[in-house]
C-alpha cells in the first residue's frame, strides 16, 4: 500500500522540518522578546523602530522574505552565513528568514502579555529603585510569558507549517520532498495524506502540551 514511499527519505525530510522549526523558534523568541521590550521602552527611537519593524514585516509575505534572504543577501551581498556548502547555506538563510518573520508575531504576543501586568507593579518596582530593564526582566516579563503560552503555541504551530516555504530556496524539507514525489509518482492523494499526517503529528502534541501548560502556569488575578 505504501510502496510509493520506497526510495524516498521521508523521515529525513521531516527531521529537516523539525530542525528548521526548533532553531527558528528559539531565534524568534529571543528577537521577538527584544522587539517587545523596544515597543514598551521609554526611549522614543526604540519604540519607533520596534513599531515599524513589526508593522512592516507582518505585512510582507513570508515567501518574499525567504527569497530575499537567498537572492538578496546571498547572491547580491554575498552573505553566506559562514557556510561554504550550498545546502548548509540555504538552510541557515531559511532559518534567518523565518526568524525575521516570526519574531514580529512573537513580539505582539509578548506585548499583549505585558499589557496584562498591572501598571501598579511597574510603578512599585520603580519606587524601590529598579530601572526599566530590571523591572522588565524581573517583574513584567515573567508574568507576561506565563500569560501568553497559548498564543505563543499558536505562533509555534504556524511556524512549523511556514517551514514549507523554505522549499522555495532549495531546502530539502518535507514540502520539497512531497513536491518531488508528486512529480514522480502516480499517488497524489496518498502522498498528500502522508505528509498531512506528518504535520499533524508534529503540531498536535505541541498544541496540546503548551495549552495544558498555559492553564497550569496562568497568572491568577
């Protein structure tokens, strides 16, 4: 029944998807947190930069961003991300593009969590001598992260599905292999079902676990 899978490294393709997702998720969380801090910063220049970045990037299709990292950064500006191998370079550039795009959504999720923290807590922190960075790091962000585990789970699930765009620059992840198999085999529906099931296996447990964790760690007001 599944003879059409022979000769294709389906598990390897999904492993590439997992690596893209994990590395992009970590980078997006770091960059998105910094952007959220900029958006609530008392420094006007940082607020303007954070606002412009989020509003611009969220309105650019991910495909264009991924193609820019390949055709723009690599081909025009010669950015190789420290890789001499074309496949490794494509992988790293895809991660960079996914981070740049996803961080905008992570930023907005975290900023919504920051808005749930009572203003009085920040004022109390300033009253005891904490500066903006200390207040954000010690008091505001820990509560904000607990409040937005659910929304961040949705961003992570969307990121997992968005990794399929990396096929546009030759990264051999699941969508790229599926395209190759459909071109070579006469089992379009079966191939589509296999890869759809693969993405469900990747995303469903993440959503369930993070949803449960969000309820357990929710800040009681």
